[in-house]
C-alpha cells in the first residue's frame, strides 16, 4: 500500500513545486505606484493608467490612492482623451473637495472641455461646459496661479458662444427668416455686449432690421456700429447698407 502511494505523492509534490515556481509575484501598491510614475514619465499613458488603477484597487494607502487618482486624470489629459480626463478630474474634486490640488483639478476639468471645442458649427456643449467650469474656478480661486489663463480662456468661450449665435442668426437672415434673425442677434447683443465679434453681430442685426423693412431700427443699429467700432470692416459694410 505504501509503495503504491509513493509515486502518487511524488507527483503531487512535483505539481505543488511547479505551481509555486510559476505563480507570479503580486506587486505591492507602492511598487505599482512607482511603476506608474515611471511609465507616466515615459509618456506611456495607457500603461501608466493601468498601474495607477491597480494602486486604487488595492485600497491600502489613502495617500497613494489620491495621488493615483490625479495621475490617472493627468494621463488621460496628456493622451488627449479629454472626455475621460474631465470625468476623472470631476471625480477627484468630488472625493477631495478641500484637497490642495482641488483648484488644479477644476482648472484641468475646464481645460479638458476647452480642448474638446471644434468649431462654431458643431455641438456647443464643450464651449458651455468650459465656460461654466472657468466661471466656477474664478469665483472659488480668484488669486490662483491659473486665474489669468482661466480668465483668458473664459473670455474666449464667451466670444465663441457669440460666434455661434451669429452663425445661426446670419443663417436665418440668408434664408429670409428676418424675425428669427432679429431675435437671435438682439439677444446675443444683450448677452455678450463686449466681445471681439460684436461688430459682426451689430452688422447682421442692422441688416436684418433693414431687410424686414424697419429702417429706423436698422439705422440706429448701424450708427451704433459706427460709433463703437469705426475702424472695422463691419462698419464699412454697414455704412454701405445705409447709402442712398
């Protein structure tokens, strides 16, 4: 009986030894974090994200987990995956609202939406989202090192929103929908009073009034264009509309 068992026992022992030899060593969260940083520094964004996610999944260190969360957001951003980056930065802010990097996360959240802007004839959600994020940033962190850049980009978002309104309003004008054009352009005039594209808006609004047959409002609008923006192409074109 004992002799019969010996070969079987030997096989079991060999199997256990083989399994131990082939079982991969599990990395510690610290090792995964270090690996993530090294991959990040090499611009291997996707592999870096995988390493930082392993740190998060380990739940072993609040400090390393928090750092990994921000690294993941930054890696998405650097990889131009701006939708994923925005979501990661927003998660970071919700989880750590008083963290020393909360301002940075909000700044990058807005910047992620800003980088998604494609043009005035496409979906305007990124423009509006970036504008809202930048407004929030300036309200919460007016003295931040990022404040000047955020204000500049916020103002650019405002001008892009005006450009979109002009795009729509001028379309109504071209297609003869003068009341719709006037409504769109006059609302834009009130909402975005001091932006780089306001001369263009005034020109199209004045033209729309004239096309509708309202000479008085058309003249008033184009005279305002001449008074506020005398050296622009739009003023020159506007004065030609008023020529007898």
